[in-house]
C-alpha cells in the first residue's frame, strides 16, 4: 500500500478535530495532487505528533481536514545544536538549512562572530524550507531556527550542554577528528565559524568555556559544507 502524502500543520493535532491547512498547502493538494474529499493524508506538527486525516474540503485556497488518531514519536538519540556563521549568500544559507534538516539537526543558530557578514534572515521562507525538508526526509521534528545570536550569548546559553565542540582552521595541534570525539546519545553544541573563520580571541574564549576543538578533515571547507559534514557525522553516530 503506498505511503500517504504528508503535510505540515502549524498547530496542535487533536483527534476528532477539524483543521484548516495553509493556502499554499491547500493549492498543492488541490492543483498538483488532485486530491478530493475523503482522500487520506498524514499530518505532522513538527514536534513529534503525527495523525492520519481525511480531507473534508479541497479547494484552490482552502483545505479542511478531519483529524484521526494521533501518535507521538519521541526523539531518538542525541540532539545536535548547530551554531553557524551564515554567509551573505542566501542560496548557500538555504541549502544549509535544507540539508541540516534532512540530517536531523535539532537546533540551527545563525551565529554572529567578529568576522561574520551581514545576513538577511528570511524567517517565513526559511521555515517553509525546514518544513519541506522534514516532510521529504520523513521525520517528525522540525529544527528550532533561532534568531541571530552573538558569539558570547551562545557561550552562555549552551554552557550546560554535555558535548561542546568548535571547528576552526587554526593548526594548533590540539584538534582531534570529530568522528573520534562524539559520544553516543549526548546533547551536543557545535560552532562553525564564518567564511573568515573565528578570531584567535574567539577560539581562546571557546576553550575557557569548555569547548573542545575538532577537525572535520584535511580539506578547507566552506562554512555550509563544514556544517553539513559535521551534521552527517553526528547523524551516522546515532
């Protein structure tokens, strides 16, 4: 039996209730999938809950769905908080968001470091990218996309996380491969610098706050490539 098409609903899923999907989703259901009343779909809230639903109304700009039994799926394994110095190139940032979501990253933090370039955060568009990537990869959780966060704030906010790593380009002899450092099922924060890398002062501040320097390989990677390489290692480890 083919898997039911999945859609995101930004709200609580309650059995025997009726929900209205957003206009873009309604248009896709009506115009692209040609679905009609009584067709079955799956709904997810991006927070672990999934429900089977029956389409009640299917129109170009409106889709009402009757919610059936709701199941909850707890998170498995550790959670990766990925703090990244985003670039000024929006297409590269959006690629990062999509691939990090597919790899199961828990939190994405647009990091403001000393050498960061000004980034235009397009919240509505970026959240739609996250939603689409969750549905495509058949997951239950949408990453938390935070507001831009200064370097020192990240140090403070994630200070209690059990695994704290920073990836930088300095050849100081202290870095170990991230594949050797990851411990299973541990909450993790990883810092990836902007295109100009972290400054020596920022690297020293990381050390003072208990961040361990890690290597992502011998090649020098673009910011978004480094972030995805790290996320992939984390995903394979769990």
